[in-house]
C-alpha cells in the first residue's frame, strides 16, 4: 500500500474547492464553479475532479466533504438549497463512484474543527465555532472531534432564537428556514447592513454587539465552551473581540464569566481544511 493523503472538499453555492492537506497546510488547491445543470452531471463532475486530484497527488486519498446543510443517516443531502446536491443521496453515490468511504459534515462544523485542531482554538477542550457571514452557522468540537448529534444538527446556533428580545425587536423577522427570530436574521452580515441603512454605522454596530453578546451568552450558558472562535465576513470587526465579552456579562449565569472570544486563523481555507480533518491525522 502506497502513501495515503487527506483530501478536503468544500462545496458552496458558487464554487467547489478541493485541497490535499498535509503538515504544511492545504496543497494542490483547485477550485471550479459549482455545476448547476442538475444532479447527475454535478455528481459526475465532482467525482472526476476528485479522481483527477488523486492522479495529481500520486497517492491514495481519504476524502472528506463539507457543505451547507446536512447529510442524513441515509446519506441524503438536506437544507443545502443553493447546491445541485440538495435532496439527493450524495454520500452513497459518491462512495460508489470513488470506491471508498467518504465522510461528510456541515461547513460550519468543518470550520470549527479546523480552528480547534490547529487554529485559534488549538489546545482548548471544547471549542464553539461561530460563523457570522451571509448566514449564521456554528459547530462544536470536543477533544478534537466534531459533535454531530442525533440528527447531525449539533451546533445549529444560527437557527435558535435571539434571546432576551427587546420590545423594539418584536415582531421578529422571519428567517429563511421559516421560523421567526432566528439568530441568522439578527447577527448575519445582511442583518447588520439592514440596520446600517436605518441607524448609521455607530448605532448599527452597537446594536449588533448587543445582540451578539446575548447570542454568545446563551451559548455559554448552555455549552460553556473553553473558547468561542469567530469566522465569516463579520469576524473582521474588532468590536466583536473588544466589546462583546463585557456586554455578555449580565446574561451569563456566572458571576465572573471569562470565555475568550477570538478571531479565526484560517479564513477561507477552513472549509477544505476541516473537511480533510474529518479523517484524523494518521488514520490511514
Ligand atoms: Zn432560521
């Protein structure tokens, strides 16, 4: 048996990225536009790209896939509305095409795993990774392993409601998941921009910080992670690290909360990194 390497595949609505992960980080990175001409050709393209990568790497590849939404216990993709794989049995179909097991996880869980293993959450026992971007996602990693849960939704913090809502926040806007008042409609990038248009930058940011503080306090009360790692487009705002910890205090069920809130280290590479890490290092 020759060398075995880990391949991470990051499926998004506009592009799919592949990279082989070794000790130096992602290698042989390759990206192509997400095919939107139906499931069979999309599956075909994905399998061919992975096999081409294997040729190029000159080693057998262990394949991990990160994608929006989730994969059911039967291997069917759900809630990944903007991909050609939604509603289809991608896991068994891809495994048949590649002749091997393929591991799947939600992309926010991949992000949390990547940051927990060797990113901003390195060394922490329980890492909560929060993505604040176009959508709001989350992932929980315990001792280097993604917590999946019974339904594969552990960490879906973005679709829990904003806690301790004020009178002004009622009635809560409807989330695209169909439920009112999800965190996604309050602490995503588009939510901040919606407030920015009405309130101006300073007041919109203050409101954002206040809401994020409540949202993180809820995560701390429930999970009490050792660190919260923040990724996604909103993670560039320094206010999150400077102001949120103080604003969380009144809401945390502890007299002196000290949960560090830190910015992610690996940026856009988190998807491919975390997907490859679904196979622990040396698991070949
Ligand atoms: Zn929702």
